[in-house]
C-alpha cells in the first residue's frame, strides 16, 4: 500500500484494545467489514489491518479521498451497526483523523 501525502486525502487510524479471547473475533469482523462494505464506499482509497504479537491491540489504517466522504461512511447506518459490533468485541476503540506530513519508501 502506498501512503498518499496529498493534503486533500483523509487518513484515519483506528486502534482497538482487545483480549486474546476476542482478538480473532474482532479481526474477522474487521476483515468482513472491509471486504463487504468499507472498500466499496465512495472515496475509499486503501486500508490495512495491523495486529500486535500479544493479541491485545489491533489497528486499522485507511485513506479516503476526502474528509467528507469518510464522515459520510462513518455516519451511515451500516457503519454504525458495525461499530456497535466492534465495541462489543473490544475494551474500546478510537478512530483518529490524521494528515500525512511525510511518507517514505524503500530505495
């Protein structure tokens, strides 16, 4: 995944605090949400899901063509339903909107 440094692009990083007992369930829900819904939404550019070795943290990284397009998806009934599932499977989660100030590639 190439990280866009375009100032119009909205970057969102969401972190989830989980237990090893809910880790796989949340990971599956996130994969399903990307496959079935998120990646098909207007403005979606790319996303990735990251996990830690202890199975206590999951983070997902997404980029959107605009802040408005991300917020429209976030406010949709389907995303609100998914967020309730994510909340049930985690101790808490927080989506944070960021701007990319620098990106680096191998070379």
